[in-house]
C-alpha cells in the first residue's frame, strides 16, 4: 500500500521540480569538473534520480519510477541542456539554486519515508530510506566526479541532518497516525528551513571529541 498524501498531479509536479533542481546541481559540478556534454547529462541524471532509484530497488518497487515515467527521466536532460548552454548565468544565481535544492531536500525526505513505509518497512527503516532518497543522488554525483561526498565532509554546512530531521518527523506522525498532507508539508518545510539556516549560519556537525590528529581540508 502506498500512502497518497497529495493528488497524483500535485505529487508528480512536486517530484519534477525536485528532480530538476537536483539535476541542476549535478550538471553544474560536471561543468566545474570540465566534463563533456555526455558527462554533464550523466551527472545530472545520477544526482536527480539516484536516491529514488536506490529506494525503489530496496523496497521492491520495480522497475523504478525513473524508468517508467518519461518525465522523470527527461527532466534531468532538460537541466543538463540548460546548464550546458547557460552555465555562467546559472552560476550567478547559485543562491537561488541552493534555495530550491533545500526545497527538494525537504520534499524527497518526506516522500521517500512515506513510500518506504507504504511498502511495508518499519519506521526506522523508512527513515533511513527517506534520508537515502534525499541525499543519495548527491553521494552518487560526488563519487562519479571523484570528490569526497559532501555528505561526510566536516567542512560542509549541514545537509543530511535536516533531511534526517524531516524523515524522523514523518515517522513520528506515522506512529501517531497523524500523517496527512498538512503534517507532511510541515515536515518538508521544517527540513527546508533547517537547511537554509545551516547555509546562512554555516552550521556543521561536530567532529570527534578531543581530536589530536591534523586534518587536511579537501578543496
């Protein structure tokens, strides 16, 4: 059973927006890495769809939605073409891209958790897959681009923590039988705001207590 919190049209539109914004971030990294047009498209697709594909394979929702809905598959290509021709202009609005990326993070951690639970997983496992849905594409992007994933870098503003908080809020609502469009929207907005605050104030996760070894920062 899949929990339907929004109408199919609204859900599909929100998914496409999130996919597009994540794809933009992947395509921009490909440009910075001097990838060719194929590399730009690959990184856009991997960033936008990687987390959702991983989730769908784990829960047995096969073939994954990315391969059964042409819109899901083609939206990253649209983003890749946009960045290929207009990447200087897109770079200049990087702040706006970060805002939309935060919105996509909030949306995907909620939908990922909800979908996993709807396929019979427990609350803890659903939270883990909600987190994977939100951040998995970024990890795949960084690995392909030969970067240390931002997810595990201490010098990056909080990213996984907001997604984990949003997914956990969904789990609490599920446990209390209080998950609906309103409460799921609140969880997504909370994730969004927490990510924006992390960007604004450069909040970072703590490192090991009483660390004595030196650390080389990754550029």
